[in-house]
C-alpha cells in the first residue's frame, strides 16, 4: 500500500517537473530570440506558429519584463497558455510597464 502511494506521488512529481521543464524551454526560446535582436512582431509570430504553451506565473512575467520582453510579447505568451487556464478562456489583459499607457 505504501509503495503504491509512493509510486503515484512519484509519477505525479515527474509529470509536474517535466511540465516545468517544457515551460522553461519555451521561455528560454523567447529570451534567446530577444537577445539576438529579433523584432517583437517576429517573436510574436514565432510564439503563435510554434503553438508554444507557457503557463506563466506572476514571477515569470516580472522576470521576463525585467529582461526586456515587451508587453506585446508577454501578451502573446499569456494568450498561448495551456487549455484550462484563465488566459485561454478570456482575452489576456494588456501587460504594461509602470507609468506606461497600455
């Protein structure tokens, strides 16, 4: 019985960590494009064409903003959230910088 519970917990943890790994890889792709000087429009098109699913947390959004990711790119990332998250059921609110009109 204990082995069964541990097995279920272990499988759940593996699924969770692999989802984090996939999200991290997608975020790193966007950061790599930004660092290479690729335009916002091209990065947004890349996000849409690859059907990347981000599932970003508030900490992720802040980190990405601090690394120079524009509101347009952040919104494209939010719009591509996995099915079942609020971003996929309603349009994402515009993301802006403090003091910036959106």
